[in-house]
């Protein structure tokens, strides 16, 4: 297994965005399951993934599939008292860092709960607010 994928499995649920950032390409693109948008850049993506690690509980990867640059990591978790399953679809760059991080999840009720929890968290995060303001 690729070292980036092994390390990701250890740190993604920790919510430690500094450890997550080290795995991300500078221009990483993150496609969340909660809305049709793309986050771009190591700092904002690490911040968002750090918050996700705090919202999810009982997180664990169930299966890891892939080789080379393309990987799919199936996971299960809880969001509050709701169960969720999903897949992290990852593409690595030439340096072995995550260039694309896309998440698909179900069921809809759990994804909606994730969106609500994430909106509450990031609205008070100065890193997110600075990123949002830079886009305006």
C-alpha cells in the first residue's frame, strides 16, 4: 500500500489538520459530499478535513482498494446518533501527495446532519473565514 494512504488511515479521524495537511498537494482539490462545490488548496482543505474529523465519531476504514495513483477507501462512521457509510476517492500526484480528494456518502439524512454540523463549525473558524473572504 502507498505510504500516503497508510498514513491517511491513521490521521483522518483524528481531526489534526496539521497532520492531514502534510499529505495534501499544495493545490489539492476537495469535493465534499454535502454540496456541489470544490475546495482548493492545502490550508483550506486541511482545515475542512480537520473539522470533519471532529464531527465524525466511531470512524473506521472498512476496505481500501487501489494502486498507483488512484485509491478508494470505504469508511463507516457516526454523525451524532446517525450511521453513515462512504467512500474517499483519492488521486495522488507525482510526489505521492493527495491531489484530488472526493467523498461520496449515504444515507441522505446523515449527509444533511454532516452539512449542518460542518456549517456550524466552519463559520467560527478564522481560517475558513479568511479563505471565504479571499474568494469574494
